[in-house]
């Protein structure tokens, strides 16, 4: 991580931590952050990290179950604790990391990179899930592997939304946690953030946002359940579905951002 990178840079506040009996420890946030980073990580390393994440989530799920936390609430609490730790790059760093691209060309490349990343996670997760079921099963009888995959895909897509706002010059106000929740809320709606809308930050931290986020996470998990096919059909399905969903998300968010600021084609 370079010094130019902008982070949402704040841990969840005390009220969130107290509210969540299943909040992830630093290890979960670190692993999700590493898997959400762009770059060439080989498949063996990704599988290793997904395995570590799966084990950490299984431990947390047991504690949440003992505390009586609901399935959807637990998954939401985990992601809300992870979201503020997702590293977000500023415009200068984004351009450097994408070979000097700018404006719309840079946004195009961001979406392509994110779609490739979620496709890779889906393919790896699908291949593992098709061959091996973790015990005990977690949400909706899904293997813990798929819960881990869901969190990583969500993190990659929230990162994409935040960095598209950087490209289009749409600054979202607030501290680290507030900005993280605004981008997570945008992900739950599959839209861009409108910083000019009154009460944007208040809404992002409200009960309705938690509900929308839970619903989106559960739908994403449900999509990943289709990867439970025989042999390598799960891997193919996981990769294809993730790539298509991320590309569609990028298109929707960019359409919203263009309403506020149109960009030139950019450096090819």
C-alpha cells in the first residue's frame, strides 16, 4: 500500500463493536483487504488466503450462534466491521497503477480489473466448494467457503464504487467510517452516492441501510450457492456470474456519476 492511497481509515465505532457479537477480528479484515487488492496474486496464494478467511469466519460464526445472533445480522455485522478497512486509492495513485490512464479510460480499466478480480474469486471459491464442504455449514446451509467468497466480492465491489467516485471527482464527505458506510450503502442499492442529497451521511448510517446491506449480502450469497455444482461446473458458474454482476454494477454507478460530472474519453 503506497502512501498516496486514501483509506476509509477508521475502525468501527464502539457502538457498532458492542452491537456486533460476531464482529471480525483484525485477521478477517486483513485477509479481506488483501484479497480485495488489485494485482497479480497467484491462485495458490488466493486459495490459501480464502482458506484462512474461511476458518476465521467459522470461529466467528460459532460465537455469533452462541450469542443468538441471526444469520443475516451476523453477516452484515462482519461486513460493516470490514468496510472501513478497505483500502481506497486516490486519483493520482489510480492513474499510476493503471498505466497513466485518465478520465473515462481509467474508469473503464477499473471496472475491467474489478470484474476480473471477482471472476477469479468466484472461480476459486466455486472449485473449492464443489469439492469440499466446510463444517459446520453456515448461512442457508452454505459452506463457509462461500460466505468468505461473498465478503471478498462485496469488498472488491465497494472498493470499485469508492474509486469510481475518485475518478469522477465526486468527494463524499464525512470521516472514515461514515464514508465507508456511504459506499457500502451505495453498493447495497447498486447506485452511486449523491453527496449533494440532504442527509446522505445520516441515511448511510441508519437502520434502513443496515437492512438493505443485509439483503444485498444475502442475495450475493444466494448467487454464490449456484457454484455448488459437480466437478468444475461450480468454478465456471462462480466466475461468470461474478464478472457479469461486477460489470453491471460499474455501469450503473458510472451512469449516476456522469449526471454530476461528465468526463472526457481520457488517455487511451
